[in-house]
C-alpha cells in the first residue's frame, strides 16, 4: 500500500511504501533565501504541519541543493541520521550542518540504485534541455515507480528507454509556470505543457501537483518573475480520475 501525506502546501511530503517511510524535501519552519534576502526570500502562505507531528520515518530525501528543498533550519529539528540527496546537496549539508553521513543518490543512467529496504532510489540529473538546473527523483518498488519532478523535467531518450520498463504508480510534478529572465536561469518551473509531456509518456495511475504554492516573497525575483498557476479545478478537468488533491496534514492511501 502506498500512502502519501502532505506536509506543506508547496513541495514537502511523507511517503510510506513497502514498509519504508520517507520525508521528501522537508521545509516546515521559517523562510528560505536564495543568495540573499534582497534577491529572493520566500515563506509559506499556509503554515505547514508541525515538526512534532512527524515521526517514524526511515530517511530524509533531499532532491535539490537549493534552500527550499534542502532547508537547514528544518533539518536541524529532524533526525538526520539517514539523508539521501544529490552530490551538491551532500556538500551543502556537510558544510552548513556538519553532517558526514549524507548518502549520494546515483543517477538513473549509471544503472545503480540506492537501496533502502524494499525501495530503491535513483536521480535524474539536471536536464540540459531546460534552462534552469533542477533534477528529478525516481523511487522504485518491484516493477512500480514514483516519479518526483518538483521543477518539471525533460527526459532523454536513454532515460525513457529505462523507465518504459516500469509502471508509474504516482507522478508528483509541478504544473505552474515560473519564468525568470534567461540570465537568471529562465524557467524555474516549466508549466503545464512540460507536465503534460511527462504524463503522456509515464501514463501514471495517480497524479499530484507539487511546488505550486503561491508563496509570500520579497526581493528582486518577486518583481521580475512571470508566474502562472493552474487551478485545482482545471487540473481535475484535464486529468479526471488520475489527479488527486491532498489537504494539508492529510494522509491518503493510493491503491494500485
């Protein structure tokens, strides 16, 4: 049984699958800053679940090294004995939190997987076809996968050749469009068209929207970003029967 709990209205989740419990990108307190507050400072519009309400997890998974995914203030309050992350994420955690134990998740193309009980994880490195540099995550159990793309993704042909062998139980991806000038990275979230291409290929049984919170913010990014958010109603109409919404703090069981 696959169970998913929403920890904030942005991109923090708890996933329970195959007797393993994973915290994904926990950002539950405070703000996050990119470079400096005058450039970009953000905080949740809706208060996340309390850290004290989270227990009995086996590992924390950090999908990106950026502070809205790798949030040190939150991690200081959690059990960080088992952290699975990217190479850059591991370097950040060793430097800023003095952690020596982060495990680097191998890339899909390497043919290696990081095993945690009955689950296996691999990373899809930042796509060269998207202007911003963000990675994706695959969680596998037997012949089923969860695909997590908080900033969208463009799969390479080699990645498609590998993933076509698996059934996608759940796709967690962004549907919003968040665009900066090209010299600041271009698309941070590539929007509905990118999500649709992923859905067409993976044919997921269930779909969740992530990283689409209209957060409070200040700084240069707020002034120059072009942002659009599809509504829950629009997504339900587009993906009737597959799209699900999970309320804050609620756990949903997904039956395959």
